[in-house]
C-alpha cells in the first residue's frame, strides 16, 4: 500500500520517493504527498523530477501518478513537488466547506449535502432542502466568527459505533470498515472526512457566499470565496451598495425597502401599461391605402403574442396589419390578406433590413425585430408612404 504522506502532514509539498511500479506513463511510488482527490476535493497538481503530473488516482489502495512520456526506471529515486498554492487553497476551501455546511444544518436541520466541488479558484456545495438567503447570511456570520477565533482542526480515527452515538456528521452507509476518519473543528463542527485540511481556522481568513442559485429539484448551489478573494469581493459589494444608496437617495439601511417599493411601482406600472396597450390595440382605426384597410400602430410594452393575434384577425377580415411593440427593442408583426396583393416578405427586405432589422416568414405573415427602437417610427412611415 502506498504510504500517504499527505495524511501524516498535509503541509508537506516536497519529498523524495522511490518508484515501485510502472504502467505505461503511470508510476506508483512507495510514498506520496500527492492527494488523489475524493469527496469533492480536487486532486493535487505538481511535478516529478521536473515533469508535469497530469493526473493522480487511487487503484486498489495504491496511488498512481500520470507523468506523460517519462523515462523513469523502477527502483529509481525521484524528487517530487506538489503545487503548494493550489494545494493550500483547496485545503482552506475544504475546511471552510465543512464549517459552512455544519452551520447551515444547525440553522435548518432538514438540509442535506448533495455534492461538493472544491478546487483552486472554484468552491461550491450543493444542498437540498428548505433554504433562504437569511439562512445563508446567518451561517456565513457564524463561520466568520469561528474563523476569527482560530479554532484548532484535528483529524483522528473513530469507531463506527462511537461516531454514531456522538453525532458526528457522516453518511455511514457509504463508509466501509469499523472505523472512520473524523475531522473536528474546535467545538464548531465534527464530520467524517478522509480529505486534507488546515490546522487552524484562522488560516482561512474569511468566507463569503458569493452566489446562491437553484440547482433544480429543490436543491441549491452555494458558491463561496475564502481569504483575500472573499475580502476583495465583500469590499466590491460594499461599494456597490453605497453607490446604490446614493442613487436612490436613501440611507444604506433603507436600500432594500426602497428597491422593494420601486419594484412594486414598476410592476404596477407594467400591468397598467399592458392594460392600456391592449385597449390601444383593440381600438386601432384602419387607414385606407389604394382600397386596402391597413391597421398600423406602434404600441409600447405589448407582448408579441398579442400582436400576432391581432394581425391574424385583421388578415382574416381581408386587411393588412403593421404592428410594432416597443420594449428594449422594437418587435414587429406584419400580415396581409391574399386579396390585398401585399407581399409581407418584400416589406422586410425593402424597409426592415436596411435599418438593421431582421425577420422572415410567409408572403401573408412575417415577424421580426429592430435592435434600435427609435427606428420604428421611420420604418412604419416609410412602408405607409410607399403605398400612398
């Protein structure tokens, strides 16, 4: 069995070891500090005798290292170096993940851990169960208090029965054998884990949950930052909040209530706009161009599906509809009864595309858009003028 130097000393990143076996470009050493990954914690990177280690994996209790195109000989001694910056970042992130989930589960015991992804530069845990932003913020505060207290992190073996009785967080159905590795973080958290961790919580520096997003099926992804990255992001968010308060003209403590009120005003305004736009659509008075009734209008805020319904109705009644909705862009719908002799596709080519728009469809029906809504009036006028 490979001697796992990373378990003896997770801070060991340079060591000498002997090759015991080769399998193509894979080599097996008598002892290694390269962590092969597991439990969501990323594998180590590094070099052996100056050559890149592109993969590390465990097979039947042994740890193998992939060193492409190596010419190492069995029995030879090699100088090995783990990428310390990556290793240390992952160690800190792994310990922080234990603390974050432990705090969350104390706040909301129904939460279950689904998945962990701890890599250099990316740290995420996926949970299922009821979860709110308030839960996350409370857990975040607890973790940062524990980080500032610089709690000791210990790793030891524990009997399965003892672990069950003492309430160690563990999925015992996934653990074989009568003992399990336990990581204890002061009196803050205790969980089964065979990964590598820092010695003291103060090494983490700080924790910030950067993003909370649905993962589907009642699950959530929590992306978090640690150390300088967490502090830098927190400062950035603080500056954004202060600027928002200035823009809103309110104290920083009133930013959220003010935004909530503004959101309600916007929603009420949108509902009123849709209602009024619908009334405008229903009351368009057609103009007669060369004996053809043309229903033409530019209507702010109306949905395209409503334009289509109106355009279909006009076409069935033997007329022409040129309807444009103004939102962030201008969406248009044009329809024409066959008896009118209008070719809707030619209108797109002649009047829409030259102004940067796009669209397509049939001779009697087309739809599309203009990226610049200020062009809508000119497009409509040019079409109508062409049929005067």
